[in-house]
C-alpha cells in the first residue's frame, strides 16, 4: 500500500492514519512537530540512514519477507517460525513508532494482536509486552481484540470523538507511547537475536 505525505510536515504516513486525521501524521495532530530547520536536518539524516539501510542484508531480507506475506497464496501462514516472529515484532515496532499504539490497533497490524503478544512473550520482551497489553486494556477493556478492522473501530474510544472516554483514552495512550519512545532498544535486541538464532539472513 502506497504511503501518503502528511499535509502539514510532509512526513510519510500510512493511508489509514491520513484518513483518520484529515491528512496529518500523529506528531502534527498532537502539536509537537519540529521547526522547519529541525525537520529538514532530520530528513537529511533520515535519507542518509535509509540509503545505507537499503543497501543492507537486513533490508533485502525484510522486503523479501513482506513480498512473501502479501504476494504468495498462503502468505503469513506459510512463514517459518523464525520469520513469523521477526515479522510480527518488526511490524509492531514500526507501527507504534509511526503513530503510537492507536495506529497499531487501527491498522491491519491489529489483526494479529494475539500473535504479537505471543511473539513478545517468546522473546521475553516484558517491557514492550506490558505497554502493548496496557494499550489493549485502554482501548478494549475486557473485550477480546477483534481480528476484523471494522469491528475494532466499533470498540475503540479513539475512533469516535463523541465517545465518553475519547479524551481520557488518548491521554492514556499518549503516556504509553511516550514510555515506548523513551526506550524500545529491547525490540532491536530481540530482532538481532532472532536473526542469529534462526539464521534469517547473513549480516554484512
């Protein structure tokens, strides 16, 4: 799916995020976007880092993995156990980085909430697991997380401004997002460990 530019800062965002926020990325929605100079400097650094990443074995592995998930008949179900763990954890990390826990549950990544919980449990990332489960509780209370996106929206207080707990839920999620952004190095470590444990690709 092609990503779209934020209408305010130009950052690349998921189409679901753009639709939910009138074209804005989550940082712009929350009013904490950087100055133009800071943004330009950040973009330049990001471009350099992305160029280096696109030339890496990690990038080649990841793009091939995504093609297998979305471009083969059995998709995710046909992946090996190691590939599944890597895919789930990398998708989780990317979605929360891009738009917080609300984005993880709003997008198709939320379809695999239970599998993501199992993956984080297996790699023993208890800190990330605690935050994910706290976000689930804030959004769905005691309900099971539906594997259908539309059904999730019906339950999520953040999906409707007139919901009685709309603002309170956002505040809870923003606090959880902040904790995640402060330190999610355990996820990077888990991914590196999976690469070695399951020999997913040969590092450069």
